[in-house]
């Protein structure tokens, strides 16, 4: 049975990698970026070989129109629609492991590990990872000599330490005699400093060198245990030059977005609002709760500086993203700009979660969580701190691909097809 290790690396852009010096584990090539160029979208496409319109992971989050609630970073594999590329391989007796991939809980795989903290009744959190079988994460934790720390995975302390744990754990796993034939994993650590400081900053170069070490560790372990290896980026991060765009402020000013005032704080009212924008880096999904307001909403958002495209459903079909989760309107930011979720201007109106790492309460992705706020117990609300972003799929946003197996892929869709063909050949 063939053995393959697939590593997806956050923020591994082709141009950025060449500038920093490619890893020694293979010859790099460029892969055309997926649109939208986002974590969960790229991982879902890699796993299914489908465009976002088919697999449904249009972004890292979406607005559930039944619950009237934004949902970000949910981990159920059922959120991804479509057959996984490894299923014919498993039907032939091949085994599969998914380690630290998004939307992997409940997946059709033989082994799983995913961060899954327990949020306690008193507001605290017990750090842990979900694993299948139950003893897999404790086994990996023991082999690495330390637990996986969630603060290194996201928040002001997020760093390449998250990737280092994953690399050491996966390298150890590959040495086990019953390690699955196909192992897929994800290294998140490069992304953080690229967003904080931009791709041209020395801190980003240092982060790349750390991840380069992790890739060398994994490549060595793979070769020593009979695995071929494929390394692929999920998106390329580009410099922020024009700052944040506040879609919900514009909708609120136009009387289209309503709020509830609680102790001076302002919370969304999804039941009386006419429209709301769920933002994710350089894209946004706008849902209308009053379809008669479509023309007004479109006019308000089109007029905003920094908005490059306002796509209705027919335009979404052309772009391959037409899905209920894409919203009634799908927005794309101009190069150098990104979308921020806040609807307030007075800091006293900020909801309680605005100054905390709270990826499940915030109705949009918030990169400001990468910075401390006024105290170590708060995160920043200063959007001017963000120097790198992604989501667009411009020509200069190619991602890097390094492979020890022959591939003819120019796009993510072709890459998935190539992987399936190779496994079954």
C-alpha cells in the first residue's frame, strides 16, 4: 500500500517562499490560488476536489439563517459537502489520519486529532485535543513531552510553537508501526506574524525559518518511514496598505443594521436588521433579512472606499461560490484592504467580547486578537495594527507546492485529482 504525508502550510505563498529560500525537501512550483483564499475553504477543496459552491465552506465561518446566528471555526466534518478524495483508497484497504485539520471531527478517517478545548460553566477553559482513537492524543503528547497549548494556536501568544508541536507529534506518529498510509496535517504557525507584521518584515522571515525547520523534520521522518511527501500552501498573505473597511458601520449608519443596547454596549439584532455583513479577511457575506432592501444595501456597500466587488447570486455562480452560505451579496476587498466586523465607533459601545479572544462569539474574523490590548487580559481593537491579509486570488497570490511524487497540478482542484490518482495507481 502506498504511503503519503500531505502537509498544508498556512500562508505559504510561492513568491514569499522563494524570497526566503525554499525548503530542501523538494523543488517548489506555483499553484494557482483558490478563491476565496481562506483556511477552511482551501482545506475543504483539497479534501473533496470540489469548488466552494459544491463543498459549502465558502469561508471560515457563515451565517446560519435558521438560527439567525454567525458561526465561525465550527469543527464538524458534516459542514463539508462531498466525497473525500481518500474514500476509494480506504475502500481498497488504505488507512487515513487527519491531524490538526479544520472541520475534521466525525470525518471518515481511521485516526483524528484536533484542538477541542472544554469551555467551563464559570467562563474558564480546559485545554485538550479530541482524538480518535481516544489514546492517540495522550500518546502524541507523551512522545513530544508537552501538551498542545491553545494559546500558541491563536491569540496574542500565537506563534510558530504551534507548528513545532504538530511537526514533532506527526514525526513521532509516522514512526509507529501501525501509522496510517495517508497522513494529512496542517502547520498554522507561519500565518500569525505574516498577519501581524506583513510579508516583508524580519519577524515574518524568522517565522518562515522556524516552519522550514519543521518541514525538514517532517520530511526526514517521512523518508525514514517510507512515506512520500506533498507540501502545499493554502493562501498567500499580501501587505495591508489601505487598512480596514467597516461594512457594518455603513449598514448601521444607513439604518439597515439594528442593534440592542445593553449597559451602553451594542449587540447585533439579527431579528429586526435588514442586512448584516459576516466578514472574513478580504471577503464578506452579506445576508438580507428584508429582500426589498437589496438595492439600497448594494448601493451603500458599493460606495464604500476599499470595496472592489459586490457580487449578487448570478455573479457568485460565475465565481464558483454560489451557495446559501455565500449570502445574498458577496463582497471582495480591494488589494491592500480587508474587512473588519465592528459596527461601533465609540469604544464604550463595544460588546464584551470585543476585547477578548472569542472566536465563536464574534460575528466575523478578528485579526486584532493577535495583539494584546491595554492589559494582558484583553486583546486589541486597533485595526491599524494588522499588516498582512488574504482572501483575494490575484495572479501574485500563488501558493507553493513541493512534492516527491509526480504531479501535474496547476490548481487546487487538479491537485486533489492528482493525489487520488496517485494513491490508486
